[in-house]
C-alpha cells in the first residue's frame, strides 16, 4: 500500500512526480527512436519522430510538458524552502543552478564533437540550457512580481512574438513562417552562431535558440500560475478547474495555429498554448486520481512507481540516457529486434530495444529512489 504524499507536509505532489516521470520517459523514448531511425535507418512509428515543421506528434509534446512542470514546481519548492514570493530573493542559488544546468547541457550537446572535434561543429544551445534559462527567469519573476504582472507578461510575450517572428530576416532570407528557417528568430541564430546551430545550411537555426527562449519563458510562467493554484487549492474541485483552464488553452492554441502555425522548432505562441493545454489536462487528471488518495495493491503501486522513479530524479535520468545512448545499438538489444522484425514489422520491433533501454534507465532510477537519493543539479 502506497500513500500519495500530501502537499501540506512535504510540498511534493505525487501527480507532479508521475507526470514529470512520464515526460522523461517520453523524452528517452523519442531520442532512442530518433537514434534508431536517423542513425541506423530503422523505420519507427511516425508519432515518435518530431514533426518536420508545422504540426504536432507525440515526440513534440514531451519537452514542453517537462518545461511547464519546471514552472509548476517553482511555487511548491519556494513554499517549502523559503518564505515564498514575499521572502528574500535567493538570487545566488538560482543563478548557480542556472549555471550548472547550462554547463551540463553544453557538455551533453557536444558529446560527439568532443569525440571528433575536426569532423563536426560544436553546438551552443540545447535542452538543459533551455531548462536552466527558463527556470532562472521564472524563479526570479516569481519572487519579484505578482500573479497579475506575470499574467500580463505571458500575454504580452505570446502576442508580440507573432509579429516579431515575421520581421525581415537579418541575413536577407525571405520571411515565410510556414517554411523551416525562414523567420527572424532563425536568422538571429545564424548571425550569432553561424554553423554552430542544430540545423545546418543557409536556412539553418537552433530549435532551442535565443529568440525562441522568450515564449519558452512564457511557457514556464504558465506553469508557475498552475503551481500557485495547486499550492492554495487541491482536491476534486481544483482538478476540474485545472481541466477547464487546460481545455481553454488548448482551444485557443489550436485556433491560433490556423494563422500562426504550431511549430516546436520556433516555440510558436500557438505551440505554447496547445502544449500547455494538453499538459494541464494531464496534470488535472492525475491530480484528481492520485493526490491525497491511497493507492491500493502492489500492481497499482508498481505502475505508479515506474514514472515516479523517473520524476524524482528527472535530470539524472535525462543525463544518464544521454551518456548511455549508444546502448540502443548494442547487440543484446538489437538481437531481439532483428528476430521480431519479420514477424511484427520493423516499427513494432523497434520498440523492443527502446523499451529495454528505458528499463535500464528505470532500474538505475528505482535504485536511487529506494535509497532515498535525489540528485539535484
């Protein structure tokens, strides 16, 4: 029998740990699928690959969900560790954590470059870098501003990001928001970093580049608002209110996407609202099911414990998967794929090494959880 942690005593929400864990599992699955597909030419289910530009797949949902959860966690963590927004601003700890995340991300973004510096170019931006910057901005704004000011910032950033994206490119490339790299933000990436972006070429850009960090911060601030709400109200009524807010964001995001396309690579405003809406709906469902409830039965506890183990040590799981990524191509993992491919088809068979890789990461995270070790970055 496992009892969900009550926010009143630990300030941790089981629903948040589970959702965070599910997003980390999703990120590992997506990256492993991309490695098999682009590295080894294996056919995988299209939902596990990012959309080429406009549109959404399962792969496009996991990182924005994690980024929103970063924002949700800030009010809960600050309520536990400080006197809240009205207490002293812990600027040095916030900036030090931003620096740690950024430097660790810089290392992970350049693992292959470190091995072969003459054969490829280094990359400045990346997933952990964006997480660090969004965390830092949201944590500071949580302390220095009130909910109304933060809401105004969210609206202003998302509204202004659209016309700013349509500004003339700095390098003269024709502006067309529906074409990869043909926008102001991409041209800023090219001017600032040249060939040191994730996408190369005349229309190159970085999906975690400088300009798109602005709507990513708004994304995190939406999470902060959700976290503030959950720090004050919990239970069935709170779950329904969250679900209503999620449905509203989803509807606005889809409607806005008709004119300002839903594009992960530029973190478009419609992408922010659509993915925040879906994440809020998922959190609302998990909050209603798990928080303040008792989970009966070993099977149920095990099912919940799998994502929770990832959620408690999310950054550690992400770093481990990045370092252990070549395991997906190991013979013990590839052998069952090759045996199953003629029987169930290549996309289904590709899930075997991916699942085995996720299981390896889970075993490591479950061990940390059993020892009550939380690795903080």
